[in-house]
């Protein structure tokens, strides 16, 4: 089994074993691509949300928050384009009855050809060492040239067919490339159909009068329809932003890779309203600001990259993803989109209400342009959790599993451990907890040998273990053990708050942005 797959399997099982994430309704064998956050997961998720919220709302005078309802008037989704265009092309295999995204089948095929070219490049690199000129090799080696040209041709044809809504050609491409069902090898395919990703539901008591609604597929539209309410009630001046976190729902055709692609997930979105013509400078500003936010968590600069979109959605005049190096490769973590005035204008048109701003400096009315930042909270969770989970071999040859979460995000900041369950040590430990719990999430553990308790806290990502021993009775000192270095210091009980605060305070972390 590939190493990447091992790492990923480990992430999923660690998340379950240590109370971070469970499959939804597991007693009924779970529900595909739906997950529950357990006692530690919910804390980590809350901390990520808070870290985002503070950086957006608290740190920016001109950004305010919103919590719009999940259910919205159905015309919202007509105006936004989701009813007509929020589709994925799907294809079924007639023999296996498995369903796939037609575009993903073709893209995976193209990626395999790319990998063949990459293999030739890697082989040549190993053979020629420092003298290797990659660019020259790519343009002159006949096999590599052929592979890359073939890949380009396939990707371009797919892009054209999807762009023109020509689903027959997507099917023809799958047949010409002899793409088989990845699970069974069958090439017996149905036609390609468009599949709308929105979940429908009904509002109303009786079937005849019920109104068809959708569960929102993005939180952004709740911001757009409230744009003028917020602007007027908050006396906001362009440029300003509205931030929101909340659930979104998508009936993904193929939902795999754990919490990377879910059917119910959470987004953290911010719409920044600007003067028409100034959107590009704000787009660049938010691209960099959002990258800095990610980097401040210290997960490694090399794990992030931008992917600028060449093919733009109909409403955008620029778009980029911040991609993260997940255990299964670089994938989208966050999107930054310059959405022009598309959404506000569409809501004006469908509602018949003006959604315009009077700019006192220009002395004119206009529909603002919007730059959006949109990050999946669950994807953030996966990025942080998977990167932090590490196996270490210690000096004495033993192994430890440690979840090196950024301390600011750790579910529990400190565990208090009496060395033994007697001699008054549990009582002192509980007093320490009583004192610290006003500022931090702290836990108590008296079960098993202290070494095993340390290992358990390492696996939970707790940055500090505070051990109360017999010396504590004499001089009011304890040992404080640091998760990452395993270094232990003897300190006064009265110093604990300051030491913990220094490592976990959001202020200190946000200042790294
Ligand atoms: N309002 C813009 C918007 O929704 P998007 O690229 O479709 O844009 C934004 O989604 C972010 O939401 C993605 O970058 C990803 O982090 C997250 N996301 C999207 N679909 C998801 C899914 N099925 N499961 C988990 N996260 C998802």
C-alpha cells in the first residue's frame, strides 16, 4: 500500500479513536460522506472558527459578522444561478451500477498520462544529476513531448465540451479513451447527465401547498441578500465586508476522502464590497492576507500554493484557490473570487429591489463589486489535523504518536495529573483546575502510570501536562511538560497561567499574520 494511503488511514482511525470525528449515525452503519464531531473534534473545530472570526471581524474595523438562516427564499437560488447551473456531469456504469463524475473520470485519465511523463522526467533527473536541464528535456524528449501533448489535448477537449454543455462529447471522450470503471473494469456506460447538487426540502404542512426550498449550497447568498440591511443599519462605508460561518449542503456525486468532500459541511466566508474598478487591488490584497492567515498557524510554507483559475465562472473576473498539501496531494482549501457585481445585480433583477450604495465621496449610486474569501472549516480541520499527526522515534528507541496541533487550536490546553491517587495530590490537582478553568480548557487524569498519561495527552494534542507530586505539598511547585519537546520544568503553581497564556493566546498567534 502506498505510504500516502497509510498516512491517511492513520488520520481517519486516530480521529475516531481519540474522540475527534465519528461517522454519522454509526449504529446504522453510517451515512455516506456525513460525519459527527466528537468531544475533542468539536473543540478543535470551534477554535479554528474562532481564529478565523477574530482575524476577520475583530481585527478589521470595516468587517462585521452575520448569521443568516440556512433556509432562504427559493428565488435566491434562481437569481444566484444555482438552480440552472450548479451541476456536475454524472455517468453510471450499467454493470456495476456505480455512479461517477464524468469529468473526474477524464481528469484522472489525463493525470495518469501526466504521471507517465513525470516518471520519465524523474528517471532522467536521477541519471543526469546536477547536469539535468528539465526544461530542455520536457521539450525535446520524444516520449515526454508525446505524453504532455496528449494530456493537454484531453484536458482541452473536456474543457470545451463542458463549457459548451456538450455532454454527448464527454461520453464520446470516455469511450474513445476506453476509460473503464475504476472498481470493476467495465466499459458499459450510460449517457452523461447533469446532476444538480442542491438538496431540496419542503416548507408547509400539507403536500399541496408546500413550497419547494433548498438547503443552502453556500453561505454567501445569505450575505448578498442582507447587503443593504447591514450597510444601512451599521452605517458601513464601502469598502466593507460581511463575514459568516455556517453549514452548507451539497449532494456530491462522489464524496470520498473523509471530511474533505462532505454532503453537509461548514464554510467560513467573507464578502468584501468595493467600488467598481477597485476590485483587482482588493483581490490581490485578500489573496495575500488569507495566505498569511494560513501561514500564521505554522504548518509549513511548503504545504501551500496558489492555483490561479484560467477558466473563470460566468460571474468572476478573477479567481484563485489556496491549495494545501493534504495526505492525498495538493487540493483546494480556500477560494478567493472576484465576483464582480453579478450576485447583487441578479438579486436586484429577481427581487425588483435596489441593492445599491450611495457613495458620499463620489456623490453617486452604484452596485458594489465583491471580492469573496471562502474556506471550508472541515477542510481546515483536516489540513491541521493530518499535518499535526506525527510518529516519532525517541532517543531510547521507543515510538510516540503526537498530535502537534498549533497550541492556539488545541482542544485542551493543559492536563493536570496527580502522580498518585492519594496523599492529597488529587485535591491539589483539582484546585489547580478550579483556578485555570476560567481561562483555559483543562482536563484531569489520574488513571494509569504517569508516562502513559503523557502519551495519551500527546495523542490528543494537549500542549501542556502539569504533574502534581509530593514536592508540591512542600513548596507549591509542579512540573510542566511541553508536548513537542517533552521538556519538563519545575515551576510555581502561581506561574502556570502566564506560561500557558503565552503559548496559546490568540493574540500572540494572530500577530504572526
Ligand atoms: N461561495 C463560494 C463557494 O462556495 P466553493 O469553491 O464552491 O466556493 C468554497 O467552496 C470552499 O468550501 C472550498 O474551498 C472548500 O474548502 C469548501 N467546500 C466546498 N465543497 C465542500 C464539500 N463538499 N465538503 C467540504 N468542504 C467543501
